[in-house]
C-alpha cells in the first residue's frame, strides 16, 4: 500500500511542477532540464571507465558533497564523477563544474526513470547528500547490488520515518548501505528503527569552509571599500532581513555595510536601494572614488564566502523565509554571526550549538538588533569571546571528509 501512495504522490507532485512551470522560472528550468538528462548521460558516460554518482538537492548540499568529490578525484582519478540536482539553484550554478564529468537534473522518481538512469550510469557507488531519500533510485541500486551511502545525514524525531505510520519510509532508509551522520541524535534515531549501519562523522561543510579560507585570494575592491572602517556584512539576505536592518543602517554609526542579497534580481536590489537613506553603490559600479560610500550591494554571485573575511560582524539571512543560509562561512573566519529569530532555526544544529557557545545570536526585531550591535561594537571582551567561540567551533569539527573516505575506500578499490 505504501508504494502505491508514494507513486501517486510523486505523480501529483510532478503535475504540480508542470503546471507551475507556466508561471515560474525555476519550475520551468526543472521541467526543461529533466528532458536533457538521459541525452547528457548517453553523451558523457564512458562505458570503459568506472563511475560514481553524487546526488544533491540543491547548492547547499553540493557544498557538503564538494570536499568528498575533491578527495575522491585526487584518490581515484580514473573514475568518472556525475552530479545530479533536484533544484535549479544547484544545477544552474554548477552545471559547468570541472570536477564533474557530467551534471544533470534528477528525473522524477519513477520505476522506469530509475532503471534507465542506473542502466546508463552503471555506477560503482552512489552518494546521496544530507536528506535525499528517493525510493525507486535506492531500490534499483539495491537490486543491482550498487552500494549507496548517505553523507552528512541529519534526522529529527518529528520526521515521518519515526512515526507509527512511517513503515514504508523506514523501508526507504533500509536501502542505504551506510549512513555517515552528523550527530548522536541521528545515530540513535536510526538505531531505534533497527538500522545499525551508521557512523558519526560530522558535517563535511566544516571541511568545505576551511578549504575556502585557505584557498582564498584577496578581493581588492572590497579591501578598498572597507578601508579602516569596521565592516558589517549581511549575507544571503531576503526582503525581511533587509527590513530588520534598515533602521540600524540608516543611523550610520560610522560603519560600512556590505549587503549580498540571496536573489540578485533587479527588483530586489532596487528595493534595498530605496529603503536605505545613506548613499549606496552596487559592486558592478564601484570604483576607487567610491571608498567613502557607506553601503555596498553585491550584485553578483560567488564572492560572499570570501567577503566574510573582511567583516567585523556578520549577519546571515533566510531565517524569516525558506530557511537559514550557511552560517559556517562567516564562522570559519572567527566572526560573530547574527541571524533572524525563527522556529526554523531549530532545524540547524550548527546554529543551536553556536548560539549556546556565544558565537551566534538570534534577533527578532530592529530594537533587539540595535541592543546586540551596541554590545558587540562597544564591549571588546564580549566581542572577542564571540569571535573565539565561532572559530573554535569550526576547528573542532574538521575531518569529516577523511573519515568518510576511509570508510568507502574498500568499495571503490
């Protein structure tokens, strides 16, 4: 009965996406992109070579997969590596990534799609990142004795797998050969439903942000913009994040601000420009003579993780919307991290830990933000302790990638 309901839900979901694609660019990209998947695999898969397949829901999960992809490329250079995405935000940014032999949209999880895709790829092993659980793809791999690993997995007790009616979804989890989980809670939850093949390896994103720190190159325009001023960086912001900050920004405070919107659409950038009373410049228009402008809007993608290096205090957006963005990127530089206060934050282990240690802070209103900023800007001991807490947390959690690689080497050799 479970499989019947699952198949019906998959078809309903695909129908909704199809209808939605008439009005939404992201949905349209997904629908059109899926049409090219099998052709892409036929063109790029070299049958004489072994192959590994990594599946990521979106860009965030790709950041988690990337340290492992890089290490496998170094250790097993003869393998072809293929990466699939569900979300256009992942595919569109990474479709030309040189680390992958092919990047494609994951077709809908139907029995026929799964069989055709696995037949074309014929992977030696498969890696699903964080919480990607697709029955037909997992079942087809299981039938063909292809090992499947869940990487940086994190689960919560309120998920369907652990409900009395979740037997079919527990069956999906049993299709994995091994789980590399982020925390003890996830390990215990798996054990509670009879799954013992799990090891706590932590989150590979820590390795990723540390690699960014070590490989970064200077951003001269950012250095010149910041000058000797204390710089506040607002990363991955949405409109509600901007509304939270505007009253503080408009007071000036003899600070400089960099705002990097999550969406760099013209209407969103124009909104930011229209709500801030101070002089604003876009990164695409910046020149040396603009180093006295107090507010800079980053109207491109790919720079934010390095921009955090120049920050005195950071803010990471998304908590008021679909979900918080990556707070580890600023934390790796040892910077205080501020986020919006939201129930969604309970889903993010790193946020809860950093808050408890004093490296991160939640604010719900402009007034709360002003009080916190005054403490961080004027209490040197408080600020220094927050910086130390952030950097220490990252250092303590490095090494996940090495542990995972050691455990999968026997499957790849």
